[in-house]
C-alpha cells in the first residue's frame, strides 16, 4: 500500500514540474474553497481537472462544464463574466444549466449567481456572493414529486491567503437558505508551473445530520 502511495506521489510530481508561478495577479484563482471567485481565466487559457473543464473565451469571460457530472448523465454548461475588475473590488455574474435524464427521473436546472472578490492586501482576499438554482418541473414517476418545482439558494463567505507564488490557504463558510444547512471548511493549495493540487475538507450540518465533506482538487491550467 505504501509503495503505491509513493508511486502516485512521484507520478504527480513529474506531471507538475517544479518551475513557474501561477498564484499571482496574472493568474488569479477562479475558485476559492466553497465558491467561485469574481475572477476568470485569461483569454485562451484552459483549465482541466478531475471534474472541471473551462476555457477563457475573453479576458473577462469563461465557459465550462463539469465532466464528472456529464459522465453521470447530468449534462451541464456554465459561464462566468467579470463586470468589474478593480484594484479593491471585483464583481462577476454566472449562469448555469443542467439536464438530467436517466431511468424514471428527468429535470432541467437553471442557476444564476453573483460573485464578489475584495482584496484586503496583496496576500489576503475575501470572496462572497449568492447563488440561486431553480428546477421548474421535476418529472419523476413518484406522484408525490411529479410536476413539482424545487429551488436552492446559498450565501458563501470564503477567504484566500497566498503565502507565496506556489502556496495558498483557502477556507470559509456557507449557508444554504433553502435547506437551512451550514458548512465550514478549509483547504491547502499548492501550485507548480501548470499543475495544481488542493487538499482539505469541511463539516456541514443538514437536516439534523453533520457530515464530513473532503476537498480534493486536481487540475491543470495552461
């Protein structure tokens, strides 16, 4: 078991490379711990990982999908546009669409949100915003759910502390208004030239249950 872990670690290291800085003002983080930031990929940049796939259409516009959801038959697409990118304040809007059709369950989900990023100093940023998801018509065989609608709304508050060009600590909390659920967590991000590894976790309380939610992020940005 230990030998396999060592081989995996060596493999990731060789993929990553050991030069170049990616956590800087030219390559700002597009996601924090729980939420997207107000920043987007640069024009022509690609982000691909175990799940996310995004492309910078322009310096203020990116589009993407989550490939894991696609594999699970949840077809999805999202977009984010940066309206304001100031020295002390950034604002972005995002939209998303999901289509799920498998066995006896069919639905479309529409999402809209806003993201705000506030640099406190060169190393520390706060990220907040709000998101709203609407499922207009649940098509399920169960008569208790057939034809009903569902909504979900969340308010997060994340922080980002950049120790140097390769290391950052992310964390924060989020409250789900619809389900009255609360979650809090933190993670550590290490960036090489193009490869990024994020590890951490958090705890969430939903409907009287407390759950541990691990955070494992692996992606390339080039």
